[in-house]
């Protein structure tokens, strides 16, 4: 799983007159942990707001991964986003790695690091300083961060309301017993050479965990879903070679969801076109979170809210 490389990221140094972006360090379980926190200028503390936890891939860091741009939509949608950083694995990779359950032959990186506990404590820490809607705490991630998001859905769904993973499924050394339904979304390129999608005839080619078909089978079974009830396709409007299929499985229990975006021809990437809601993974993920909250009965979400979400002009380039 190679890390997400954000080449030629064009990042403005200011996001708004009152926006606050800070890097926070604090001790957890005897280790100094770190995260970037972004509080949008529209936040005033009078109403509880969502929290989005965005998890980087293997070998990446928070300064790089913040380039996926959740802070851009936070400025109008009014949520707080945090980018936590994994611990460097000292023996084999000497790279940052989540204890995500991704692994081979029973071995996984940083298996002695309590990252589930770290994320749980992170939610408490942010909630102690800001008015967070505890029913709208979401996790998303890329590659190993995607695997980690799935682990949180398996083990921390009493805190995490929904997850969205990109190029990371359920880890091969993880025993997942959620015990409840949870909305899940997965985005994956069909030509991913790092975390295999799965061949057309169903052959497993994901070295580190489930292929996408197995991921869908697990979560539709867990959530009590039926067959596909909603599907569509986003055309190649950006002339980048990518056509995206949208698949949603119906009849899920407790208003949960299982959604999959199948990106034809894409390798191990996160698409960053933040001017286009059909090609920006960040935008697709936030919309999934919003609709999931609406289906779960949140009084603070409406179709008008979802339709009015905007992003700042594109400051990023597709990798």
C-alpha cells in the first residue's frame, strides 16, 4: 500500500478570517500523539456540529493528507475535521502505520499500538473543547486509513456514526464483529495495484484483506441489506479516463446503508477535483455522511442543506 502522494498541491495559507487550523500534540497510552484540527469560520459553538476524522495511508503524514480538502467544504457545511497521525512502525517499514487489521499471514504493522483507543480518546478531547454532535461523528481514510476506518466500524460503532473508506477494505487479520448496523461507503479503483479490487471472475487479489466483493458481502449481511436498489454512472466529464459506477444496496436494517463507488481504470489514488461533486472523493464522502444522517433521523439535515453544500474554488490538482 503506497502512500497517497499529493503532487503540486496548491494550498492557500488562509481559509477565512476566523478559521482556526492548529496542530495538536498530547499524550495517549504513554506515547505523544498528534493531529491537525480545522475549525471553520462559521462555527460559533451555539449548535452541535459534526466531526469528521480523516485517516492517512501507510507512510503518509497529516501535513500531506490534509490536502484531500475536507476543510474546504467544512467552511460552508459547518463541521470540524481532524487529521490524526499514525505512529512510525520501527521494525519493518520505518513508516507511519495504523494498527488497522490490514496484514498478511496473521502479521500486521504496529499491532501493539492501541489506535482504536486513540481515536476514541481523540473524540473525547475534541468534544471537551467544541460542541460536537455525538450522533454525527464520522471516519474516513485512504489505503491503510481506509482499513482503519473499517476497523472503527467494527469496534467503535458506539461512537462512529458512519464510515467511508477509499482503497482500504476489512483487514485480513481483523476479526470484525460489529454487533450493530452502521452506514458504510467504499470507493475503489478497479486497476488498484496496491490494494486489489478483485478480478472480474472473483479471484482474490487484495494481499492485505478482503477484496471489494467480499467487503460488500460482509457489510450487506451485517446491515441486513437486500440487492442493489439504486445504481447509476458518472460519465468521464473530466476527460481523465475514469468512469464511476454508483451502487447502493436497499432494505438495510435500522436505516443503515451500504454504498459503493466503483472507479473504472483508477489505480491507488484519491481524486481531488474539488470543483466537481461527481469526481471529488471528498465531496462524495461528505454527501454520503449527510444522507446517512438524514436517514437516521437527524433533525438538523434536510435536502436543502445537502443541496446547498459548496466548496471553495479548486485549489488542488488530481493526482
